[in-house]
C-alpha cells in the first residue's frame, strides 16, 4: 500500500465519515442528558466545609463520625451508555468509612488529611500533582497508590472531576498531529511537527483548540507511539491526531465515539501470528477476564464479549508489537490503514 505525502485521498475516510454521521444521529435520537454544571471553586470549598461541619456535629453529639462514598468497586453500580461511556448509576449503593472502625479509621484520617490540602489548593487557586501530595508525608501515606485511591474517593464523594480539586495527574500525555492550541501562559503550540508535544497537566488552561482531524488514535504504549512517529504515520494518514498516556473522566473528558482498533484477539488467528510471539494468560489475567465477562454492562456489548471469549479460549494474549513479525512497519503501513479504511473496529 502506497501513501502520498500529503495524506490519503478523501475516499479513504468514507467509512470513518459514515461512522461519524451515524454516531451523531444516534446521539440526536437518544434521550440524552443535560450537561453537568461545572463546579466553581466556591462550590468545592462549600462541599468540603459541609463535610467537616457534619463531622464536628457528630463529635458534639458524642457520636463517631463517618464518611459516605459511592461504592465504585461494585460493578452493579456501573452502566455503559454510548453518549458517555462507563458511569455510575443514579442512587447507587454506598459504603461508609467509619472513624471508630479498626479497618477504616486510618483511611478516614487520610481522607481528612488530603481534604485539608485540597481546601488550601482551591482556596489559593494553586495546583499540585498527585506525586506532590504523596511527597508531603511519605511515611504517613506509605505508597503512591494510597494517595491515588483516596483522591478518587474524594472526587467521587464531592461528585466533581479531579481537576476541580486542583490536583493534576503525575504523568503528562504526548500528542502529535493536526492540532494547535494556546496554553494558559499564552504559548502557542503546534502539534504538526515530527516530534510529540507534552500535553499540559492543567488542561483547563488550554484554549483556542483548532483541528481538522478525521480521527484521534489513542496509543497505549510509548514505544508504539514513537514507532508511529518514526514511520511518519501522522503525515501518511493526515489529517489525524495520535496521543498516548491520557485518562478520561466520564461526562468531562469522555470520548463517546472511542472504538477498539486492536490488536484484537480475533486478529491473532486471522493474521496467523506465531505462537512464540504470544503471551500465556497468567492466573491473574484469567481471573480478571472472568470478572470482566461477568460485569452487567458487558452483556450489552456482544462484540466486546466475543473478543474476550476468544481470548479466554486461546488462553493467550498478544502485544501490538507482535505485528512486527510480519514486517517492521506493518502496523503503520498495513494494519492501521486497513482498520481505519474498512471499519475494522468494535
């Protein structure tokens, strides 16, 4: 397959354009939801103050205070909607973090500790990364995952995205392609160069986004992302955007039109990928796969379910790098262009 330097012909994107039209139409026809009102700093501060007031009131009554959180670990509380993706259901089950329980007293204290830090950040209009918070007291927190989980709990408890807590992700994403924007400090950024651009941690400060991209390709692994850059993928399939390492929050950073390109389990046999390039599923992998297949929303996604059943049957998985056994540039030259041109996604 040959490519013109300025990108493929318009007909190449025919299936993508049809897919886009159908998605827009389904969103128009669906019941839809009113967009969530963005939380102001003052509202976040009031929410924290109300939590502290409830604790003080409980103590004044000689009662052990507790915190109530939506139970994020219960998949019965999760639903999938095309317009949003995965999200918590209304009136979901909750859990209590008790201050007088040996199992949760420390977590109760740590939540209050980080709540106080968040209050100061929001009040002073300053920002900190999750890593910054961890390093304020390494011995107290123990490890980074404790901080990450508590921040997620607080975000869920206050019902606001993490960025409204003035806490930024530790790692930055990388982006390249047909995109330009202006950063918070006025710096103009053009992502069409041959090297990737780091996405600012404070995405709220980004403005004047401009793009004519036909699609956005999310790449999980940095090595694969760099390989696509080296193969001049952005120019060959222009206009497009490729990005790596970014997280998405339902309703706020969600991508309702996201689709799974691969490497799909069904691709393993179809492309005759050698067994010596495959990775056996560990016991943990198999338990995870079984758990996902039992999640309520998966039953509504037959194509997802089929791919996971194929993986369970094969008892093997493949990294995207397994495609290099065909040729070093097979991913950028054949696999992705064909998937995009003929709609090989789920």
